[in-house]
């Protein structure tokens, strides 16, 4: 898991770097390297933190 993924907490807003069409998602949980994010265009997605480094969104 990347350093950024390790600090993601519920409520934080993120973007999937390979799936911008999913929109800006909200982190639901982050446990054991698996990050659950609710995306407006993809629904609830479980992401393997070791494989994908999510991008933290500060604005929008």
C-alpha cells in the first residue's frame, strides 16, 4: 500500500487514476490494504491499495 493510501480515512474524497469516468468517490473504509470507495458512477468498489494509488481530492 502506498503512503497516501495508508492515510485514507472514511469521508475523504478520492479519484481512481485509471477510471476518471467513475467521478470523485468517498472513502467508506480502509482496512488490511483494501479500500472501499463509493463512486457516483460505479457504486461501491473495493480497491486493492497495493495495486492502485488513489488520488486525494481537496477541491470540487
